[in-house]
C-alpha cells in the first residue's frame, strides 16, 4: 500500500505570529495615545520601563514610515514563518528585545527610537539564509513541486537581496544619512545600527538554531 | 356727573386691578428690561506668576534653550473659568500648528489640574519635572459679554414676543494672550495676542443659549488670530536670537530621535528583484 505524500511545510504553518505582530503594529498606529507609553525612550528605560526595549519597534513616526516598514516585514515574516515556523517565531520574540538592548548599550545618544525596520531587516536576512540553505539541500529543479523546493536559479535572487541589505547599511553608515528613505517629521535621524544589529541577530539565530524545534512541536511524518 | 362717577366707582374692582398690575410686573421681571448686563471671564499671567508681588524682580540669568525644545502649553487658572473640554480643544488647535518643526521635539497639553491659582514659578517647576518640559506657553484670556435691550424688547410684554423678536443685543469681546516662558531662567521669550468681537441679537427666551454660543465662537476666533500672531512672533524671536546671540543661548541636546526605516525605494528594488525572479522561474 502506497503512503500518501506528506503535505508541504508551507501548507501546514499558518503564520499566526507574523499576523499578530502586524495587527499589533497597526493597532498602535490607530491608537497614537499609546505611543508615549511604548516608544523606546532612554530616560524612561533608565526609570525602569524595560518593556520599551521590545515595544518601541512597533511605534512609527508617520504613515509612510509605517507603510514601507510593514510592507517589507509582512512579506519577509509571513514567508519565513511558513517555511521555518519555529525559528521564525523565536526570532519574532527575541529580535525586537535584542535590537532594543543593543541600541541601549551601543548608542547612548539615542534618546528616542521607533520603527520596525530593524526587525524587518532581521526577518528578511533570516529568510534569505533559510532559502539558501534549502536550495543547498535540494539542488535539483523540480517544476512539478515548485513550492516544495525552489529552482537552483533562485540563489542569485537571495544573494542579491543580502547584497542589497549590506549595501544599504554600509551606505547609511558612510553617509550618515538615510539611503532610499526620508522621514516625514523633521528632526528624526536614521539609525543604521538597528539594521546592522538586525542582520547580526538573524545570522546568530540562523547559525545556532538550524535544527531548533521545541519539544512540544509536532513532528511531521512521511 | 355724580351718577357717572358712582357707576364708575361701582364698576372698579380693587382685587382685579391689583392682579393685573402684579401680572404686568411679574412679566416684566421675567423678560427683564433692566439696563445692560455684563458677564466676565478672565485669567491673568501676572496674577498667576507673581501673586502678591507689586514689583517682581526681573530675571538675571540668560535663558539657555536646548534644541529640540520640549514645550508645554496651558491655560492660566482664572475666575469664572471656561470648561476643560473647551480649553483642550483650543490648546490642541494651537499645538497642532507648531508640531513637526525640527526645533520642537514635543508639545504637551498641560491639564488645568496641574496648575493652581497663584502657583507662580514654583508650580511651573513642578510641571517641568512632571512632564519634562523646558518652555511653557501660558495662555490667558479676558472675555466680557454685554447684553442690552433694544426697541423690540417692548414686544416681550406680549409673552409670545419674548420667543420671536430679537429684543436683546449681545456683544462679546474676547482677548487671548500667549506668553512663552523659559521655566529654568524665568525669562519671557515672546508673547502674542489674539482678539475677537462678536455682536448678535437674541430673543429673551434664548439669551443665555446665545451667550454661550457667542462665548465659544469668540474664543475660537481669538485663537485663530492668536495662532497667526504666535507664528509671526516665533519668527521674530528666531531672528532676534540670530542677531543678538547674547540675549538667548542656544544649545543642542546630546540625545537625538532616531527611526528605523527601510523606505519606498528599498521596497521597490526588492519588488523588482521579485519580479525578475518570477520571470526567470517562468522561463525554466
């Protein structure tokens, strides 16, 4: 008797963690009064309001700032959660706090910070790593199951995305001004350090948690 | 003659006469025909900052403004106060006009409960510690409303006329003033006024209703002028600081506000890469 083939991973994992983060971000945008309680503020952190390390990323300084950050985050995070759900969810929980903590320690002049781009960069880089590893594990092209394994020609795409992220961060550090973006409210500076830390967090998580699976996580059969 | 007089005397009923006179007096009382009435609402920056001081000492230190500024805006406590809701709406209008300037970090609306009558700079220092503001715009007001009667008020004797004819004339004069202070140095940085005058007629039955509406409209119009004048005074102050740097010292805060942003261009390039990837996959 023939065993039916296992459903592909993307069909099993509903990206509820990504959807929750997106809903939380949009909720905060709809309730601007909450921003003062959740924004990353150095003085408030020194007073003991540590939740701001995590929540500051979800507060934005305008609709354009919110839209583009959320657009990239939505694609990267949902895609990533569908192919590597456990690690993506862990990254979604850990990355905002780690980026916030690093900003607190490494950038003492930063009094206020907001924006999802650090986390979005982490998700994007993590997605690239995950896809490149999958391609290395399945080097053959399979046109009949395009979603199960990607064609080998996709490598150029994921490498190009990684190069683009590296180029953006490098240029922002070199020029000391935002590249590819402009803030609507005057007086707000770009923080490329947040993007760099996002890349580092994604790299560390990817390298050290490649086989990560919580004990309670159901194992796929077949 | 005597017959006529006696018949008139017989027809005279004292009780009826008294009732008619009393009714007329009561009606006249209801729809008053007294002279002009006056209602006044006011608050004063001087009374708030320098209570019981006839000759306050001028500040001696030079104000130091650390940019970007954290600004507070508040109504000075006054007598016959206007409602908190009305104050908030007016302050929000002023604050909205000055948000988004690169030298202003934040504008905090200070609720009236934070300020006490005659609180002075001690009270302002408390607000400074609580809300983290360095500069405060204190808004004071003086509104006077007069109500007088015109010829149409004679129709009030008919009772119905008190609901139909505008026999009252209302005159509402409003003056608002914003004085911007640097709290640590106690220096007045600049000030700007706004004024309005409204005249309206009303029937006796609707006088109070009309006066309330005129009061709100008066504050609204005065705030519009106040905002325009504040903008002019702010620009004049900036010029003054440039031309006379010894008057006010400007410093920049060590901290800055930062934002993580990927931006439309970055997203567009990613989108183009995705399209190219889809094209390559399609060809395979």
